[in-house]
């Protein structure tokens, strides 16, 4: 007889493994299927965790090279040991993935390695790497198979010279000239890693700004910061083709005047977004519908058109964020167990892990303008903070958007040191529908970076900022 489960999850990324833990906590007999040898999906293996490990290493080097002397620390013969950086990154990934495996065992979640696909509504086939097949009977299913990088037509993705973030995290050398297609989050993070270590970085972006999904002030400020690292930017450029010539990549693009522009470097990073990954799932066998962008269609409960089959994370609509997938995994598990959870998608923060970091939650200024909503803006620069001057982290600002009549905080956007952690004050405030004055009247420890949040809220409240 086939093993029988209350819930089977296909995909072990943050959405999948968190859903499995929550389901097990709620008493559901749960199985999780993972295509690769290690658990954790893209995020833990070739995404969030390894990129942050390398970002941290490269920032240490950059500080040692540029800032240590000012702190009274003198070094000789400073150099990058890229092989050791990559090895440390691998160690971080290994320990994190082992941690997920431990959590599966602790919560008595059965793990199957292989390709999971639908044989029927209540039966999942697991095809292992050696070709062996195991059948699982299941009541409910969660599709959590994540996403893959988008490869532009005409680009020879050879994984050697034309690379994605996956290959960029396993480089054998520091690029001399890294060309990046796309000015979004992934491109700017990977570009920062190698730009800090001396690579020339050229960004070719189709739109007219960096990180175009975030508040435009953030993109402008990030551009200033990255320009200091030697980044060059080419906006409103449509990539038309690419080729490898020996150890060189040649990229062609069309600028806003319709002229053909050529870029030459030794590596080209493809970072034009990601697509939902549903390959090999056998969705046609059970009739699960996809939308015109290849995403699994779900209702407000994240259930597909086939009752009992759910989908979460990158494979459905919304931002492709690990923490968004986690919240959705918990939501589905709790619904299956009879609870009534909810997610406020507006209050899921977005973060760019450059240095300084960029983070935002709620509405952008552009969204409020488009909606015709009356608002006020309060901002405060990090350079006016004693804590920022003490640590030489003076780039950036906090920008608060509040309703013009009620003073309710509608959006917060931060570029600066520890923005990824600071944004949570904004998330909590907005979850409880706080006003800018509510935050402005709360005591913030001095000296801290979070004082910038208080001052920005003061600025939004009748322009009452104290330290500028």
C-alpha cells in the first residue's frame, strides 16, 4: 500500500518547509517532496542565504580597504581570497540546509527526494534521481515549487560567461568588467558583491530607474551610492542580443533614440526577473489552471480551481519573496486545520541587501499619486544621526508617507544601514494603523539608527523634525 498523508507539499523552499512545520504542529500527517538533494529550495541553496553570505564578506573587505584606516586600524597587503569566501558561503548554506532537515525530523515530516508530479487528484508520484518511483496517497496538496531565472531571447546562457545569480555565487575569479542586464534587486546585490572587490560594473536597464518596483526615491538614492563603487548605468536600454567572443561577452542593446549600443565585458549577469516553475508537475492531469504569465491561479484562500490543491510562493501572483511564501504556507496549513488566518499583502516588506540596505513597506509615493490620495511626506537623512556618523554609515534616509487628513502612516521607505531590520517598526506601526505622530511621540534610544524613523515621522507631523 502507498503511504497516506493528510497533506503533501511539493517543494521545500521557505514556503514549503514552513507550511510542513505548521501543518505538523496542527496534527496533520505531512510529507514534503524535494527535487534536489538538499532541502531549502532556491532561497537557502542559491538565493537569499548564499548571496547574503557573500555580500557580508565583500562588505568586510570593502571596509577594510576604505574605512579601517580612519578607525585607526592599519593593514598591509590586503587581498581577496575568493576561494575562501565561496567556501564560507558553502558552509553557511550547508548548516542552514541541515537545520531545515533537522526541523523536518523534529516535527515528524516525511521527506522524499525526487520530482513530485500529479498522477491523480489524490496521488502524487515521486521520481527519484535513479529513476525509481514511489506513489503517495494524499488528501490535500500544496504546490510550492518556486521560480527560475528568466532568460531573454537571443542571449546565449552558457553558465560560463553569460550567467545567472546561481553561477555568480560560485565564481572562480573576480570579474574585471561585469555587465548586468536588469537594475532590480538581484542584479544590484550581485553587482555589489563584485563591485566592492574591484570589478567594473555596468548596469543595462529597460526602465528609467533602479529597483523600479520600489519607491522612486529609493532607486535614486541607491544609484548615488552604487556610483561611488564605480557602477555605470544605462537606462531605457532594450537588450537585443549577446554573444561570446573568446573570454569576452558582447552585449547589444537599443537605447531610447533607437540607436544600437554595444557593451563588452568578461561576464554578463542575467537578472531580468524570475518565472514560476511548474515544469514536470503534471498539472494537466488534474486540470489545475495557469494564468497568462504561467502562474498557478488561486483564490483568496490560495486554493486552485481543483478543490484540495493549493499553491503558494513564487509560483503564484505577488512579490517573489521568501517571507511572503512563508506567510502563505502558514495560512494554507491553518486553513486546512480549520482556522481562519489572513495575510495583509500590503504590509509584506521588501528589502534590497546592498550596503546601505534598502527596505520598504506599504504604498509608494507613485502609487498614492496615481490613486489621487492626499498625503504628506516626512524624511530624515542618516547623515544627521550621531550613530551613523560614529559608524561612518551616513548614506541614506528614511521617508514616511502619511495621510494628509488622518496622519495614518501609508508607507515607509528606508535606504540606510540596517534598513532591513528598521523596516519592522514600520510594519508593526502600520499593522496597528498608527499615525506618524504616534511614532514621533515614542521614545527611541539614542544613539541609534532607528531615531531616523522618529525624526521622519516628526517631519511628516507639521515639519517638526528636531535634528535638521
